[in-house]
């Protein structure tokens, strides 16, 4: 009985709880498919999961027990979400690793091996990974070697366009948006400018096409969605709300340009180049939704790791070429898991004491007090 009780608690808290919590999440409905048949709607809507800042611990700062606990939590959450929700595509918005900026070749290979085990996915799902500052270092730590190492493993490049079901996703290396003319920055910006030209030409009506667009490859006319690690410039998180926004004591802390957020200049460039209909970013580990230029929404996706927050989550997006709808899916609160363990531990102690008759029943204790009082 003791073994069965302990095993049941462990299985629930370390395995079943992820299915129980994620099962309650539902794909949001998108208006774009409201007037089409069910069959057409299901094939035209792209189901995307967006998460950020997994921060897989490395050999320098990662204690083995912390690594074991956090990696198990993220692996079970990710695999449960894939099995229950069956997305078409998954985006990870940078800071996949915690120590990629320092990793030796051997440590990097070990981190990549663990990542592939945790985030394995079926052939029906596509995984797209965006680079973050912890993967290649902040701008002053970034080198061509680190960038190439990341690109080789994840098939990543800044200025890359991913088009699925007529929807354009633009991948940005936001660490390279420093604007100082470094080699990686120049290459990255040149690719983004060329892609911007292609997208702008593709969105022009045939009767308004100009000579500059005559030889340009035509892409789907859908306005793009920007995917990057750093958020666009904002002063702070003061206007952010929700249970997974930054703590009150951190909300009014001013952000540092090119460190916490992109510079105002880089942010303006990306908006001018692409006129995106949605921007998705990570980096801050907290949720936030802001409007740029009064009409372009940016969603900052919270960290997926319990090491960074008590209530990790990911975004579920139903996206069409003309519209999108987003819904947040929370993972199990770590505080609630600990509460279950504490309650189970207390109950276990009571059962053991009762079994060995070391626990006096309350009614028997009261009876003895009454007897003594009468005597």
C-alpha cells in the first residue's frame, strides 16, 4: 500500500499532471475561416505553437539536480503538448541554451544532444528555432564562429522567409541589429532589406507594379509575421498586465536599448521594412502585449522554463494569410505541484503513525480527558 501510494503521487505529479493541464487548452478560432466549409477551414488554418527562453543549463552554471528537474519538466510539457494539440509548426524564440555564448565544442555538442532528445517531434510537425543572445552571446560576445555553429545545427539564418499555407514568417537575428556595421550585422541587414523588397513587391497590385519589381520573385501577398528574440523598443513593462507579466517591483524599471530591447532605430527599421501584422518576441521571460505605431501588435512570450517562472506558458496560434487568433496555454504551476507533494507527505506520515498505533484517535483522547476530569 505504501509503495502504491508513493508511486501514484509521483506518476501524477511528474507525468499525468502535464496531460491534465494541457488537455484544457483549446485552439483559438480565427475569423478568416468563418464563411468557409469545415474541410476548407481545417486545411487553410495553420496551427502554430510559440514558446521562448528554454535556457537549457550547461556545464558551468548547471547543477545536475537542477538540470535533471528542469529538463524533465520541459520535455514532458513539450511532448504532452505535441501529443494533445498536434500543431503544424512550433517556433522557439531564442535562448534555447543558457551557456551557448560560452560553450566549448564538446559542451555545445552535449547541449544539442539533450535538446534534440527533449524536443523531438513527429514528421507531421515542423520545428523552427530562432537565435537568442544566450545562444551566441550579446553583440560584444557574438562571433561568426558562434553564429555559424548555431545556423548549422538549426538551419537558421537571419532574413530567412518561411512560408506555410500562404503565410509569411520573417526570421530575424535580433542580436545582429546593433547598427554598428559589424560583419554579421551587415550580412544580416542586407538579407532583411532584400527580403523586404521581395515582400513589398509581392503585395503590390498588378496595375501598380513598377520596374523595380519586374524581375523579383513573387511571394504570397500576405503581410508578414516577425519572429525574433529581442522585443522591439519600449520604455518598460509598466503597461503590461496579466498574471504572467513582470512582477510589480520590476514593471517600472527602464529597459536598456540593445540589451533588454532593440534600439529605437532598429525597431523603426523593422517596421518600415516589413510593415508586419504581428511581432512575436521573447527575452524578458514575462508576458506583455504592446501596440507599435498604434496598429502593429507585439506579443512578448514568457519563458518556458520553471527555473525562470512559477507559471510558464506557451502561445497557441491559429493563423491564416489574412488573420490570426492567439491563445495562451499555461503549464502546471510549480507551487501547486509542491503543495500536492507536501499534502501527500503529511497524509503519508499520518497513515504510517496510525498503522503503528502511534497516533491517538481524537475521540479516544477526548474520552480519557473526560474520565480524568470525573475522577
